[in-house]
C-alpha cells in the first residue's frame, strides 16, 4: 500500500475555513474522476507461489508426511495469498482535513506518481494552487509512516499472528503516536531532563493546580486514544504527575510523598478501577467542584471522543480573589461565615527577623498571598493589640 500525503500552499488564521470552501472542487474531482479510474477489481488474484506451496501442503497431508507438512505450513504463512502485483486489482482512498490531504493507494509506485502529477495539474490549472514539494510525499506504508493530523499512519505486517487460521493483522492500517509528540509534550515539565515543578502555578490553590495539569493531560491522551501504541504516553503521565506533585509540594513546603498521599484516590472506569489524583471543593447545597488528574486507561479506543465540556463564553477571566470571597469560608478558622479581607503591604513584612509569627501570619506566608479571607472574629483577633508579657517573681 502506498500513502500519498498532499499539502497545499494555503496559510493564515482562517485557512481551514477557506480550504473547506475552495477545495470542494478538488473533492469532487477526486471522487468522480480519480477514484473510479484507479479503483477496480473485486478481489486479488491468487498468488502463484502461494498456490504452489498450498498444493504441496495438501499432497504432504494426504501421504501423512507431518514433518514436510509442518515446514510447508510455516512457508505458507510467509507468503501473501493474493498476488501483490495483480494488474486487475487497484484501490484508491481519499481523505482531507482543511488543506491537508491523504491518499491511500494499492498499486505500483509509478501509478502513484501519475496520481500526484494529475493532482498537481488540476490544482494549477483549475484552482491556481501549487503543491508544497517539501510536504507532498509518497511513502510505502509498510516500511515508512505518513504523518497526518499529528498521527503516524502505517500498515501492519505480522506473519506470526494468526487468528482462526488467517493472518488478519497483515494489511491493516494502524495509527501510531509519533515519538516527537511524547518528547514535545513532556518538554514543558522537565528541567535538566527530570520532572520539575512549575513556579508560575504555585499561587493557585490545589484545585486549580490539579485542574490545570489534568485538563492538559486529558486533552493529549484523549486525542491519541485511537492510536495502537497509546501506551507510549505513560512517559507523559509520569512526567506530568511528578511535576504536579512537586508543584503542590513547593506550594505547601511539603514533600511529594505527602502530596501524593493527600490527593490520591481510585475511580471506576470502563476498564476497571484506576488510580488518579483529585482535589474537591465542597459547596453547600450544590455538587462539589472536582479537579482530577489521570485515571484514563492507556488502551486503544476506536470510538474515542473528547469529554471536556465546551469552555464558557466569557470575555474576561474571573479573579480568584472574587472566587475566594463568594465561597463564604474563613481561611483561618475554616468555618463558614460572612467574610472580610485582611491585607498586608507586602509579604516581606511577614518574615522580618524578631517579628512574632501568629497563625494568620504563617498561613499567609505559606499561601504566598497578601490577602486572607477571614470572618469577623478572626479579623478582630488579627488586629487585637499584643498582650504584654507577664513575669512572676519569688
């Protein structure tokens, strides 16, 4: 099988929309002219070497020569049953996404070159477009891989995998995760080749940190669940999980082990129970807000879809301070109550040498925030004058 990857010289922000409108004529040309012309035959003709070995195998079985039959059966499994060079059998398949086009062709390379030339001629004469020579490639699907929509597309071949006497793996189109995708996805979470924390996320609460990591991980995994080697993304899972736990540990001045123990949980999936990490925000009278990382089985799924909800149509991001205020929860005594804001000029004032460190002071330092959401009694306690030290004499 030969794969022809075609890319047109169309660029810009609205390129996908323009491509779908303008390249509709290309779709009609391929479907009405090229595909009927390069698709013929119901089945391949029998492969002569295969028929010869098959006949010898039947003869060996009739005379009960088991040793020869076993040898011929192995030889038979190394030969294609259909004639690969059958001139009466051709198949042409076509798919397009925006300005990226992919052809799958069963036939000789010379005819694939003809298809490429006719496409170039049609685009030049009818649509005034030119094929990109660097991206328009002809590859042999068994020995090379075509890249389409960030997938690698190959054709499987395995003579040793036999199902009900047939080699059903051979000739099957396979989607694979490119190794470059794994490296690129891991890069933002590595420092010196090892997973590292993300300092820009430390000021977020635990829920938002886990939600940020979880949404990015979930988007990549669910996109590649169609791939047969989706298990290779376990490297990304480990890197992002370790980076997330290190970020949480840096935020709370704790350890990765303690953060993992705090947020680890088990959820039910179609493939059985799976470990993941989650953070919950309980809300009175409403469902809790749940942020989750992991828990997706790294197994191929032919009908995989993205399960993330559509983002809200908001023009401005809601400030986290407003979210903390509307929660109606005192961050010092951890009790629901009407709340106020206590604010300091700068965090450096909280860590001056010789300065007493009350509980609210330590909490703001740990949170790395100049604001603290507190109830009225806690706010009065913060502003209460310090009590003079008392001494006793004998």
